[in-house]
C-alpha cells in the first residue's frame, strides 16, 4: 500500500518535471 503511494508520487513528480521541460523547450 505504502509502496504504491510512493510510486504514484514519483510518477506524478516525473510527469511534472516533463511538463516543465516541455514548457522550457517551448519558450526557448
């Protein structure tokens, strides 16, 4: 149960980073 929550948090964090990267590359 806890492991699943950690994975979910990690995945959402990676997703957020990817969105930021896409935004920066779009601006640049």
